[in-house]
C-alpha cells in the first residue's frame, strides 16, 4: 500500500477535511466581556503563582493577600456590571461557543460565591490567633507543606518563619472553577469546572499548621472519594452523550423532549435509548450530590470538615455548596426537565434521608466542627426540598437559601478559629462550657449563627427555610415539608444544647481562651452577623432579587 493511500485512509477515518489554501479558517467566537468574572480570577491566580516564583519571601504574604482581594472585588464588580446590562434577564445568552450560560441564576450564584470567597480569604490571611513563633506571626497553614510532619525540615521551616502563601492562588483557582460550575452549559465544561475547583481544595485540606497528620488524612479521604464521584460523573456524561449524540445541555434536552431535528446516522442505534438516559442522568446526579454532601454520598463531610484547617472548612462548606447546587439546578431544569417525574421519587428519598440523617447523627457529636458538618448535611436536605419543587419559586428560594446559608457558615467557622488552648483550636464541645462568661461577645455571636442554622424567626435561616418549604409545598411536596419541619426541630435541640453549654455551664479553670483576632476575621464575623440579621428582619428585597434571577437561558 502506498504512502498516499495510507495518508488518505487516516485523514478520512479521522473525519478531517483538509482546507484548500484559499479557504478561510473560522475562528471561534469568545465573548470576553461576558466571561470577565472568570477571566479576572484565573488571571490573578496565574499572577499569584508568579508571585511565589519571583517575589522575595518576606513580601509574598502582603502581595498575595492584596492581589487576591483586588481580584475577587474586580470579578464581583464585573458580575454586577453584567447584571446591570440586563444579562440576568432580557439579554441572557449562551457564551463561549455554547459552553457557558450567562443568565440570572449564573450571575446570582457567581456574585454569592465571590462575596463568600472574599470573607473567607480574610480568615485565610488571619495572623493574630496563634502566639508568634520565633518572633514571626503565623497563620493557620503549615510552615512548609512539603516537609514531613514532626521532621527536622518542618522544625527548621517553623524556626525560619516560613508560611505557605500558595494558599491564595490555590483558593483563586478553586473560586474560578466554582464560578464556571453553575454556569456550565455543556457536560464537558461541567466536568472541567468540577476538577478545577476540587483539586485545589484537596491540597488546601492538607495544609493545617497544627494536627498536620489529621489534616493530611482528611485530604486523602476527600481526594479518594472525590475521585470516585468524578468517575461517576464522567461515566454519566459518556452515557448521556451516547443517548443524545451531543454534550450540550440544549441538545440533550431536545432529544429528551423529542424536538430534535437532525439525527446523526452513526448514533441512530443508541440515540433516544431511555436506559442510557436514566442511568447516565442518575450517575451525573450522584456526582453532584456528592459535592453538596447529601446522604448517602456524605461520608467524606465530617472527617474532612474536622481535619482541614478551619478557614478552609468555612470556605469549602459555603462556596462548594453554592456552586454544586447551582449546577444541580441547571441540570434538572435545563437538561432533564422531561425526567422530572422519573427522578422525583429518588430525589424525595435522598432529601428525606439527608434531612433526618444529618439532624439525628449531629446529636451524638462531641466535636464542634463535626457537629457543624452534620448540620451542613441536614441543610443540604432542606435545600433539596426547594430543588424538588420544580417551579420558578423553587429556583428563587434555593438561590436565596444558598446566599443566606453561605455567610452564616463562614461566620460560624470564623468564630471556631477564635476559641483556643495550648494545642491550637479547642473544638471539643466540653471545652466550650462556660464560654459565655469568659467571652460574652464571642458566645453571643456564635449563638446568633446557631439560631440562624436552627431557623429561629427573625434570623436569615428562618427566611430561607420558610421560602424553601413554601416552594416545596406549592410544588406538591407537602410530605417533604413535614419531614423538614421535624428535622428542623431535631436540629434545634443540638444547636440550643451548645448555647446552653456556653451560657449556663461553669467555665473550667483550665478552659480555653478566646483569641483577639485582627480586623480581617472581625470583618468576616461582622458580615456574617449583619447578613443573618438583615435577611432575617427584611428579606423581601433579596427574595425579589433571587426571583428576578430565577430564569435559566437555554
């Protein structure tokens, strides 16, 4: 066989048509202005890596904090600008060759993620809580991430005053992935965004300065279980591609509802095969439910929340939930609305066991971070009730709840960083006894956050739960609301138990002290309290905002 024949064989088999010299090559059209929030954050993350390479060690911390805060603020300004230009409503469109949606839910969730990331970065940058080590102020992160815990290398790094300033570019990469995740408009973009925000989180979980072995164990667990969930998601994407012959959301939806115009002959055998649709849809759903921490995909949550550095736990607990629920909403409302009734019993089951499982197991916890982890699982169940509503009110109530919940969570974990003993953070519940007498202000602030988690009236938690449960009841899921109210009552028990422990127990003589933080952590906690009270007392404006932002583009 001649070389020419072989050449023609592989070019044809590859489906490549070679352009004649006079033909024009059509370049892809990318709407850079609509993608500005993501591009700003990615650009700053890349700059952050260059800072690590070229800026002297003593100046890195200040440079990284400044760069990160400016980038997140600029990205938020870009989101507000897009919303002001009508991209949340009448000008909503699909950008980047159909890969990313720029619409109300995407912009609302991106704005929430950026604001939460901003207050989380303040807790990352906190350097006043631990006593100075060898004359150097230290933060929550390991002196040198690559050194073995307890080794001479680690001791030398601590003595030299090293800090892991790489946490800031890592956080920015994670934020960039989270911004794309709820806006992804095809399954491959969804998968790439998932990996971009997950991989930095696996690393951040392993970087605790104290209890490093526990922190590394948490990171390994998160990584292994996260790899499983990514595999399920990818397998689901492959099956849905086999079903629809495309990975774009609109393309899959058109095959699901039977409005597809053109069938690829190569895929005619499998296209429209409902088995592929149901199994593929279920696998993608599993990947997303893992990220939100719903039962039975919640096994990683308590161990990772407990082992990770507390600033990272707060960031992860708040921002990841916002991004993952955004992606889940888009998948169910844009890609699989034709499967609403098929998926409804499964989603009901998941929501019920998530609400009850999180609330009941939380009662047995003795560690404050594990208690908040199980509390976050119960909250995932409450939010799922709004997702199941399958109505515009369901979407807007979920958007509102995510905004409310994320700020309360970051604030609560910021308070946890303040209560310390000789070994670092005092997270065992017995250590919190009598905290209200030792530090009334800290205990009062934490009590406000706990009451909001419990959904007590006049807090933002009540407004969020009311909105979600009302949407679920209107959507025909009254049974879920009953289970939700029972779960809330069970959850209220362990929140109020912590408040009683803080205010009505005798403080122990050798109990922990409350560190005085810098203005950075104070800002994070103050923002959390302000959001909790403002959205509890006057939620209507923000409910209306979420309502206006509740329409997906397709």
